[in-house]
C-alpha cells in the first residue's frame, strides 16, 4: 500500500469541513462490506498523485449539512464525479437544480459548484476526483520523463464548462465504463495499488481521446422541485390510494407533462414505477417487522385483495409474501428492526 495516503490518517475536522460540520461522517481506510449504511456519510480517500485525490463516498442522508458555513474550495480545483448508485441533486445560487443518477459522470469547477448537495433517495454511492491541475500536471510530467508520453492534458477538461452548463455530464462510453468499473473493483477488493494506473487512464480518456460531454443538461427551478417533493411525500403517505396522475397534477397546480419530467429527474424513475417499487419495499418491511396479516398489508399497499398483492409481490421478489416472511424472519419470531 506504499504511496497511498488514506483519509483515516487525516484529521476528522478536514472531512467535516468537506461534508458539513453537522453531517455524521465515518472515515474508513478500506472498503468494508459489513459497514453500517443506514445513516451518515462513509468516505475513503486516496492520494493518487500530488494534486490528485480520489474519494469514495457512501452517503445515506437527505443532504449534507454545512450549517452556516459552506466549504471554501480552491478556485482552480477540477472535480470529476461518478454516481454508481442512488441520486444526486445539486442546487445553484439562482435556485436551479440538476441531477445525476447511476452511471453519470460529470465535471465541474468551484466557481459554478452547487451551494447545496442533496440525495433525493437518501442513498448515494460513488467517487469523485479532486484535481489541482498545476500540481497534478507537474507530477504527470515527472512520470512522463520515466514512462514516455501519457497523453494527459488537464487543461482540456475545462472546455465543456461554462456558466450555462455548470455541471458537464459525459455521454455513456464503453471505454469510460470499463475504466470506472476497474476503479470500483480495485477499491472493493483492496487492490489499492491498481487505483493509480486506472485513474491515470480515466484522465487520459477524458482529456485526449475526444470524449464528448453531453449538451447542456436540464435545470429545474427550486419551486418546481419543491412541488415534486411534496407530491412524492403525499404519494408515499397514501399508499392505499391510487390517484390518477392528471388529478395529482391539478391538485398541485403543475402541468402533467412537467410533473412527469421533473419527477423522473428527481427520483430517477417514472411515477408509476417508483410507486410500485416503493410499495413492494414497504410491504416487505411490514412482513419482516410486524405480525400484520397479509390481507391487511395488501390493503395498506392499495391492493383490493391479497391475491393481486401476492402476484405483484412475487413478480418483484420472486417469492410469495408468505415465503418471504418465512425466509426472512427467525424461527423464534419477528426480526427486531434496528433504528
């Protein structure tokens, strides 16, 4: 592991500065499959080269809580972010919001960075690269004296960024996906020595091989996002009801088309699919942690009879509600839910 410095060796206040003094931050040295992922923010940081830091993040919060003090970032910092799971929401000073979902790769600069980072699904896993270009380029040039040209020009990463496209999202690409998958695999399997060549290859692809950023991404006004979040809260609080989407749009004074588009951007799925999955997860939790009858759970999830509920549950979990309860509950009784 020589040559890599982890965040576990750094002071906790530094991590709290980056993730918010009121955010529950857990520092780990290596990936841990048994780590508690119910709340807070779990981070692991590796210095790849001087000026290039790789940070893995597992976040289970609605947003990072900075209190009254936002982190002060260097003006020439380049931030490359990849979302593996969950959903990221960035809100800008003018109130506009942008979203990233699984597979999204972006670049942004502190001058146009979001002032508020939120996670609509309360779940976000991914990594980001923090690059100080002048320091990093000097280290890369030293490597080139030993290895020959690497084809990494960090200044080229700025070209797709402007005040009108504050978070540049890259199009899907097979080469990028292969390198990104290798970065996660090296972290997961503790092969930390593989991170440096993979990160350098990622930078090479982004800076020299014509990778194109997608066109300007769609930004949503804060008031529209707030309306969508109210709609989501209403829907998940009334799972026993099936409200037609046009009626829902009228109730919240938003056009049906805009409601559908914005909801999918915020939560990553169309309203119908999101609700079906939410109902199944909620039903599974009640099967595990309560002694409610299956017919009662079916009614709570908006199914008129247990047979339709069982059919939907089987389609999602590949087992009936009864089989699920038997499989996931200990012989002595119901599981204890850990809060």
